[in-house]
């Protein structure tokens, strides 16, 4: 495993209250939560072992009819490793909805 410092798999962050995070964004705070790339960067740097200077690339955004939620995929180049960070919008769909990291997969 060339990048053991990066956490992969499903992401559950203790104490992450989506309703409170959405309210903060509605009030103009933590607006990085409205961007899947910035959310991957902030959450990834704070909790998952990524670095701010890793390369974060938006891959796609799609609607999942099963859950009714918007999802997004961000590719992260970290040293010699490449990861896919999957995110979704738990509270509100569209440009005003916060993004949350759901899963990290090594490519």
C-alpha cells in the first residue's frame, strides 16, 4: 500500500450533523460545503489523510433516482496514488445544498 496515510472505504465522521452544516451554509458560513471539490479538499485534508496541495479534479455529478439525491465524484492525486472521492447532498439538492463525503476508493 503506497499511501497508507489515506483512509479509504465508507466515511463516517463522528458528530457531523448535516442539518446544522446546511444551516451554517444557509447563513453564509463554511461555503466550501457547496462545492464537491472544495468539500473533498477540506474534509479530505482534515480527516482522511489528503493534503491541501494534492490535485483535486471534478469528474462528474449525477442524480441517483434510487435515493433521490445528487452525487458527485472528485478524483484526488495524492503523491503516487489516485483516489475517487464520492460525495452526496444529504439535506438539499442543487447549488444551495451542502456536500458530504460518502466514500473514498483507491484506483
